[in-house]
C-alpha cells in the first residue's frame, strides 16, 4: 500500500511538472501494462486521472500470456491499436500522454520511436526496463529469492531451463549460459520478450545479438552502405525528440 501511494504521488508530481510548462491538464492518457499484466492493472490510475477529467485508455493489444511474446512482435500490435483509437475520436487531436509500467515502458518507447505519426506530448515510464535487465553481483540473494521463481514463468524450460540452476549459479553461471543461448539461437529474439530485454556487460555481442534494445537505444551498428539502417536510426531519434517532456522513474528493486 505504501509503494502504491508513493507511485501515485510521483505520478501526480510528474503531471504537475508538465502542466506548469504547457497546459496539458486534459490530455488523454494511454496506459501500457507490464509483463503478464492486463488492462485492469491501470484501475488505480484510471480512478485518479478520470477524477481530473481525463480520458484513460488501458491498452489491450497483448495481455496476460500474450505479453510474454517477443516485444519486437508486440510493438506493431500496439501501434495498430493506438492508431485505431486515435482515428475514431477527435479527443486525441491535440495530443496525448503515454503512461507505462515495467515491460510496458520498453514497449511504449519503441512505439514512440516507430510511430512516425504519433502525437505523444508527455511520456512517463515507471520501472520501465529502458536499459534492459541484467542480474549482476549485487543483490544476488534478493535475485535468487524473488527473480528465480519469476524468471521460470517467462521462458519455457524447453528453450532455457531456469529450474536447472541453483543459488550458487546466480553468481555468473546462469547469466553466462543465458547469454550464450541468446547468441547461439538468434531466432529466440522472435519468441519471448525476456530475450529482448536481457542485456549483458559485453557491449559488442549485446549490440548485435539483441535485436530490440540496441535498436531503440540507437546503438545498433549500421554496416557501411546500409542507408536504410542509417535512415531508420535518424527517424527513430526524430520521433523520440517530438516529445515535449519525458519522465523516467526507476525501480527500487
């Protein structure tokens, strides 16, 4: 309950800061839920923001089991739903706000970068996995107790068996094996979102083996003469810079 109150306070602060610069007090809001979530995760935000007179749309393009799907496949679905909603209501003509949580933060930023016709004025990401996920040497005990059971639900054992690793393996062996699996099985990038958000310290292999994060962090390598790659990098950057303001709240975990 305390964490929820803090989150709502932070959210209210973010909206207050943005309205001080530009009057966006009535802009509608799109909500992106996290992995294994659905539109009901937005109920507290809906209650508070509709009380301010806002319209809140909790997106439903890929809920529950579907949210485990590769993010590179979810992004087009999100864009399609947003365009359909915007096209059918003049309420969105003056712009709108993206509010996203956890994996929804990663998806929503990719939507902003890919959607050339977006009118996102304010962007709020809460624990949004913007730089990916890596279980490092700190807080290993916490990861064993909390992340271990959770990770097992994200990828089937037939692909990568998290259950095969004991507590001692969380000090490097599990992470290395997962990275090697990702590198040796590039098609995994099109299966489950966990492969898209996983990152590792060795930048060279990460920037080429992960098909999602490097692209939307604009650090993917363009080969000499690949004009389309260079064009897309510039296009995505320009789309992100169309935002008037962006607020990123980190996770305490």
